C-alpha cells in the first residue's frame, strides 16, 4: 500500500452513539498503514499517544509514550482517574479503505500499567448490556470474549510490549499535535453500521 499523501481518517464507532468518531491523522503521524496493521501517533497534553489497530485481532491498543519513545503513565487528573500506560480496547478487527481505517468499539477495556503486566479489565457490564440490547451481534460477542482472552494472555506472559514493538518499533517521536476529532453521521459510514459491518 502506498504511503498516504493526505489525511487518513480513523473511524471509531461506539455502538451506543449515533455518530462515528473520526480521527484525522496527517501523513507525518502515520507510522504504518497496510492491510495488516495501522499505527499512528499524535501529541496531546504534553504526551504522545500511539495507536495500534490490527486486521487479525479483536482489540486495539493505545499507548502513552514520551518523546524518546519510552512508555509512560500520565499523571492522574480530573480526566484521568486511573493510572495506566496502555489503554486496550476490545474492538472489531480493522477494515482498510482508501485513506481510511474502520473499527467498532466493543465496550470492554483493559487498562495496563507501565510495566506491561499489571492490568484491570473494565466495562464488562456495559458489554453484557450492549449484547442484551442488540448493539453487538452474537458473533461479535463471541469473538470479543476470545479477543479478550488472547489480549490478557499476551499481558500475563509479558509479551504485550514486544508484540507492539514487532508491529512498529518504539523510538524517538516527532508526533504533531492531535487534530480535532470529527463526528461523522453513522449512515455515511456503512463499514461500521449494525447489520452491515462484516463482523455482524
């Protein structure tokens, strides 16, 4: 796949919302973009946010790093009430289109400390409710549970950092400031629509 020449749109659908979050990434912030993996970086609040999405995994990973590329935990604040360095989202595998990637968030998060081992699984109750409400299909629910098991196994075996590093090595960052997050109408993004997305 050719390197992007313009903004890449990362569409992130949360099934309990009526719009799709559209992250805008300039070419300089795209570290890897192919059929298997998408990796991007952006600076926000004095730290660098690195994002990993995968074609063959039922999770995405967001990592906070410093400019040298070392994994760090942001300080607690009114908007950060839990201490973690990796925010792992159970989600559908990414789909790739021209200048865009797509995935659906499946509610469950795994928050991992800087050591890459200590972790907490959160929002399982929201996941169960979403399944009961029909916001998540039965197939997605089954795959999400398997994805959670695989992710936790990576963490418990101390392989999470190595797995991410193999997909896109950590190193000094030149990330630019994060661009505003847009809200795309759900009916304009069929790749993530209930009943139409491939994982449904």
